[in-house]
C-alpha cells in the first residue's frame, strides 16, 4: 500500500499519477519527453509540479504491482467521467515516445478491463484532450 503521506485526498490525481508513472516507466527508461508530457498533464489538471516530483521519487521505490493496484484502487473511487479522463491521459502519455511499447498496450488493456471501461470510449475521450508531443 502506498504511504498515505504521499497521497492527496483527490483520488483522481492519485490514480492518474500512479498509473502515469507505470506508463512512462514501462519500457525501462523515463525520458525527458515523457516527463515533459506528464508535466503538461499536471498543469492541465491543476496538479502541483512539486507534488509530481515527490510522487515520482516515491513510486520509484515501490514494487510495480503495488503501484498498479493502488492506482486502480484510487480510480475505483472516482466517477466514470474521471476514470475515463484518466485513461484518456494514459493513452495520450503512451503516444509521447513515438511508439506504443507492448507493455504499455497490455497495461492499458488490462487496466481498462479491470476498471470496466471500453477502449472505444477512451479513444473518443483522448481526442478531446490536448496532444502532449
């Protein structure tokens, strides 16, 4: 379980950041373009960049499975619209490095299934969000 000191009371922000970390770290390299994209998401969603930095440092020491489960648990506490927006951001984030890594695809598909979300709905929603590249 993620230390409650790092989590805010905003379940959307928590879930988005936890799962975003997994997307950007899935290929084993967190590059500058991915960090820049995550910064843009945070600015768009009103999440402090200082909070993001602390969040990333904390997630780096957690087991991947723990980050994944906690991220989905946080999104489970959100309404359908927030969950959809979070997955749309995750999709946008996965596009940043120019190609979707197979681990990113699996991650998104399994996460959508667990959250009870439809892929087509995520595609429609991501088109409403700014491009991160």
